[in-house]
C-alpha cells in the first residue's frame, strides 16, 4: 500500500487559489480573498446578482429573491467546451445536452462551507451570457479541458492506491458528506459498501481517510495520471469534467499541474454548514411530553420531582439576589483597572491544585486513558466500528437522537445489533423532540424522515429504550456510550447529520477504570428512568455498591452536574481563580456572568486569557448574547477568536489542567441539566488537546480586535441567556 505524503499547511480559506496563482509564472496572481470569515457574527449570508442567460429550461434554473438567475441545476452531465483565464477570472463554456452554458469564477467565489473537514476548496460558478463570454476571450490565456472519463478512471486508480493490499482490511474514504468502505477478499478482488455501517462484521476498519488526508495524494496522483494519459500539463490550469448532476453537483475540477493543487467548481451555492430548516412535525407529541414530565412525574418520581423544583426556585432567587443579570456583563468594580502585561512566570502548581480540588469537590480522581476524536469524520467511524464489533452490550446515553438520514442509518445498525447483543438507549425527551422539529441544512431533498425516532428504534428490534422526561424543563445533556463495559465514548456529540458531517465537535474514547464510573452513571440513570424510578434507583444503589476502580492509566477526575451538585461549574470557577499564566476556553454558549467575571479578573492578574466562539452559532439568543460577552472580554484585555462555522466543542485549559465533555458555559449546563465532563492534568493529553484543538482552532479562526456592534437587542438577549 502506498503511504500518504505529508500535507502542507494550506488549509486557510482562499489559500489554495492563492498558492496556485501566486506561484504560477504564466498568469497574474489571483489574490487571496483572505479569510472569508471576517464577517460579523450578525451577517453571514452573501448574495450575487447574475446576468440572465437565454434559452434555458425553467426547471433547471434557481431564481434569486430579486427574480434574477441565481444558479443552474444540472439535469444532464456537462462537458467543457472552452476555457480561458483572463486576469483573475476563469471563464468557461460547457454543454448540458445540446444547451451551451457560460460561466466564470474567481477567488472571491470561494464558498464558506463551514466544514472542519472540507479542506479542498469549492468555488461557485456565476453565469454569464454568450456576448459577455465572447468579449472576454480576446487576449486571454487558454486552459486545457479534459472529459469525465478521465476523472472516473482517476478515481478508480485512486481507490486501488488507497485500499490496502492485505485481504480483509477495511479502508474508509470520506469525501463531502459521503463515505465509502473498501476491502479486498482473499483473492485480492476489491469490494465496497456505500456506508461503513453496512460493512461485513469480520472486516475491521484499519484505514480512515479524511478529505484533508487525501488532498496531497490526490494532487500527486492526478498529475501522474494526466501525464500518463497524454494531457498537456505545461499550462496554468486544467479543467476536468466530473460527470456530477443535480442540485449539489460539482461538475468540474480545476487542477494546477505545477503546484499539484485541485479544487471543485459548483453551479449552485452550497448549503453546507447552514442552519437547520423547519421539519413537519406533530406538535401534540411535545405537549404530551411536557404533560408527562410534570403531571405524571409528580406521582411517578415524587421525591426527585419535588426536590428538583425546590432547587430550581432557590437557584432562580439566588441569581436575582446576587445580581447575576445586572447590566449585562458590565463589572464596575473592574473598570478602573489597568490591563497589565502577561505573566512570564510559571502557572499554578498542579499537584497543589489537585489537592485543593479534593477539598472543594471531593477526592474522586480515578485512572484511565483518553484519546481525542476531533470532528465527526474522526469520531463516528471509530464509534460505528465499536458498535459493530460489540460482543455483549451497547449502552448509549445522548441528549439528541435525530431522525435525519444519518441518524436513521445508525439506528438501522443498532436495530440489527440488538438481535445479537444487548442494546440500551437513553435519550433526552425534550432535546430530541425539539431537534426533530428541524432538519439539517444539508439534508438530501428526497429524504423522508420517520415520524419519530423512538418508534423507529423500537419497531422490529430488541432495543430497550428510555425517553427521559424533563420535569421543571431540566434535561439530561450527557453524551456517553459504553461498549461491552470496556471502552467508552464521551464528549459533546449527539447523533445526527450535523455532528457527523457539518459541525466542529469532539469526543473522547476512554479506557481503564474510568469506564466503570461512566458505566455506573448510565446504570443509575437507567434505573431512575423506570416506573417508580425513585424506588428503583434506591434499590439499585443498595444492591450495587461502588466497584473497585483500581487499574492502569493516568489520573482522570470525573465531574458532574446534578441537582445541587455543580461540580463542573465549581471546579472551573476555582480553576479560573487559581490560574496564573494561561487560560483557553472554547464554547459556543458563553452566558454565565461569574465565569466571564473571573475570566476578566484573570486577565487583570496578567493571565493570558483566550476564548474561542463560533462564527455561526445554532442558537439565536446565544449568538446575540455572545456579542456582549465578547465585547466584555475585549474590554478587559482578553483575546477572542471566532471559529469559522459552528464549533460545538466544550473544552478549557487552565494552566495545564483541562476540563472537557458535554457542559456548556451557561446556567443549564452548570446548575440545571445533567452533565458529565472529564478533567486531567496529564501532560501528554494536555499537549494533544492544545495542539489538536486549541492551537489548530485559533489558527483557523479570525481574532476579533475591535468591539462588535451591539444594541439593545444584544443586551436583552444577554439578560435572557443568563437564565438559559
């Protein structure tokens, strides 16, 4: 099997076009548009007015809001006829059947796909009319065009290169929102399945190729293939037909032979990374769930229902009396402070810090090992493989189990596995119902969702399922999965298309004694979720004492949010107060006033405080509130970065003590919902988190250096957000 070459760091938006044309001696430079993510948090969409073309069938034209042509939908494979470069613009004509179409693209047409794993660039093609096309051709530089048969043969050759020669070893190739699983049989014949979940159980996943892994090898392989095919490569660009059709078609690939860089051309604006759209849903289900959560729970679990209600009231009163919501993150006591230079000395003593935590939170440090899985393309293949290989039990606890195409595909796998092994699923009733009212922006247009995922999971299967109620609107926001009681997955990802393909998120695979703790927390919640759950839970606790947690690994501290047990909140507040040198926080929901206050105080002590928030949040109130939070942090000297697209990561580093998992930086996660985080100061894991997540995300992000525009709407949103 041919090894993959090392990748160059050309992953910033616009970088590939910039490299191609800046280095080319035959063409003026296409100047990089820079980061397309320098838009404000309140303005993400862009629109283009295009000149109309004549003679196009109306069903193949997408109209913009102003009535002008927005894009073309290919109904038949396209064939490039002529292409040329004029300054900074690529013009080309192509055939769709007997229709001749004309288009142009340039570096400013780079699409913001908001996909962490999509590094090969995509550029939108803007239509032009025949007259304009002809007038531009004079004096332009010619571009070589290649038919789709060459692209198809190249992909076939690439598959042969990537799939291991050893029999019964699987290779997963992930491109856009598709995955393809390949393997060879004992005779060396190549086989493939469109989905990893459909792979033969006896063929393990050995190689997982993500798009960023493929970029360099694709460029080198395409150059070799075109050269062997006799294509003239002594040119600036080669334009290749791909044969794709339909709404999301990318019918052409451009290739720069000298730099061995490639990118796609799209005729229709991409919807990748867009916010969800409305789903048709039965609102009666939501009403029934709320009735069950409040009226029935009073009789089913009276002790926990009444105690949670009391805690909810006390928390609300406490918030008001200590002025948490006053003046939307303005801190008069700090306003007269001068922002000092950054500390050059050491951070806090981590051994002493752990002893301090033992006093304040409790001595609950266990042992184990954690591996970071950043992005759906890293996590879900590992997760699906673990579910497929499970021998005795699969336990899943999630806030959202969606009903989109990916979620139902995963549900099908669980239904098949339930015939062979125990499968238990707990999902948050309100979280899942609310999520199922929306569909992902990238959902295939022909997909028909089931009426509800709970019925879909249990119909014709042996799955045991608990849909958790939400008394006092409290939820179970924990995301854990335990396989055979030996390995666990924990983090921020729910089960759905956004987490698989669109959002930037993170999970951890955990092994060692810490798995017993995660497993026990699942069993305790499972017992409490049954009829007369207060009594069943008490019986479980009596019959199942704490297991022996001794074993190999490094120290890992599990932290929880339970009613009146805000370990995650208290631990991070104390970490902020003790920090001396550097604090980095990444979270999409930054609304807790005390956290923001302590971040500001830390910076005024000389701590290097950095916060990463998403450019595109999925919650309107939180987006508006984050503007106030960002401006507050800037006022006190903290550095704030906006991650391109939706980052759902929930992690923080306080002088080398890291805390990560399911909890947001808001009231719901800190004091209302059930949450689980893991914390450690193990140097190697901290280094990996810094390099893989924080450093990489700040490199990909745009730093905010001036206050964002804010108004009364932002202030009002921040008042609401402090209670969410």
